[in-house]
C-alpha cells in the first residue's frame, strides 16, 4: 500500500509541475560542500558527522526532470578509528519553478567506496545503494545557480572483506554552487 501511495504522489507531483528546475537542454556543473553524517553502528565507531566535498553535473533532457551526477568525498575520525567515504550517485530531480526558486524531490542509485582504519587494521570495500531526498535551487542571474540538497543513502553490503564493520547508511546535506550552460537544444523527452 505504501509503495502505491508513493508512486501516486510521485505521478501527481510530476503531472502538476508546470516547469522543472532548468530549461530543456541545459547543462550545469558545480561544487558541493557540507555535512555527511553516519548512522547506525558506523556512527559509534567512526564518529557522527564529517565534512564532505565534491562536484556535480546536471542535464535537463525534459522540462519535467533533471539528471544529476554527483561525486562526494568525506573523511570521518573517532578515537583513532578512521573512515573515508567516496561515492558517486546518479539521480533524477523532479521539481517546479517559482520565479528563481526551484524546489525538487530526488532519488537514484549510487556506488559507494569506503576505506577504514579500525583498531590499526586497514581495509576497503565497494557497495551499491540508493539515495532519496530533496532540495532547492536558486538561479542568481542567468548563468549562476546556488542550492541545497539533502539525501539519505541506504547502502547494501557494508561489511568489509576482513569482517570489520564498514560505513552504515548515511545522509548528506550539501550546499551547491554552479554554472548553467544554456544550450537551447530541445531534448525531446517530454
């Protein structure tokens, strides 16, 4: 029942939105900085929050949604234990435009790589996962965009090959600043 309700809400949100966060055919690129927080047992081993930074690329193939590719690096330390998370996500941003304000919902897939030092032993692992959340972008002039994106990342296969505990699920809250490249190309995915 919950999945049907989520599907219905997503359909209504996309149907009601008159324009999306970018004009059709536009590219964007920029930098992300902000907090990356661990959850579950990873929080007690590697600490709670870390500083994350990275970059993103966006493309608007339609007025209904944007494709968003994001790469982020985040180190975490606590009591001599250390974790370094590097992850890339590919998501869809569904949103509406209100003058220069563009709130949106986002969801997608991700590839997560973490390397840890736990009790003096180093290990690393790669995992697959999902991400979902929301945010808001603001156009500042014709070619500059600032924004905020907040996501939750459920990650699968978190344990390392040596049996040590890897990074559990986590969340990020990233401030974005970037540039738009207005191409005028019609995407044709409407």
